[in-house]
C-alpha cells in the first residue's frame, strides 16, 4: 500500500565480492551526517567513513576533484567537518575522523585513526 506522494523503490545492488566490496558504515551515524552536513562535507564524510577503522592515509584537494569537489569546496568541507565535530585536528596536518560527531565535552582518543590533509 502506498500514497500518491510516495515512491515505491526496489534496491538493485551490485555484486559484492573481493574485487567489489561494500563499505561498512554505522547507519545512525550516516543518518545524522546526512541531516547535519552540506553536500561536499557529506561527500568527504562518506569518503572517510567508508575506510576501515584505524586506517591512515593522505588526502588532498586534488584527490577530491574526481568526486566533483573543487579546491575551495574541499577546504570549506574540512572546516565544516571540524566545526561540527566529525574531524579533529591533532597537530599540523594530522586529523582524526569520527563517524559520529564529538560533543564539546567528549574527546575520544582513537589512537592512530587519523588522516593527513
């Protein structure tokens, strides 16, 4: 049963195997990020969230161009993620990404779970 303002959607997933993996993302964290973030900030959030825990990597504005994020938008998205508590600068160019935003009182030490920007 449905109503005129609704759309009936059937999800057709791609095959999942060793060469085509699915990302494991916390559904509640994903929903909150969808509500909380602007488009490019959310794209960057998804890119971070799809990685395995404690994975460290280097990322630049140039890397993000392939997803349609321009240099200025990349830097704005980083600032947005920091302001909203998803990204915390450790020192210099080292950051920790949190799938769920940190509150002002919370400061979780995730060990080596950081990225280089």
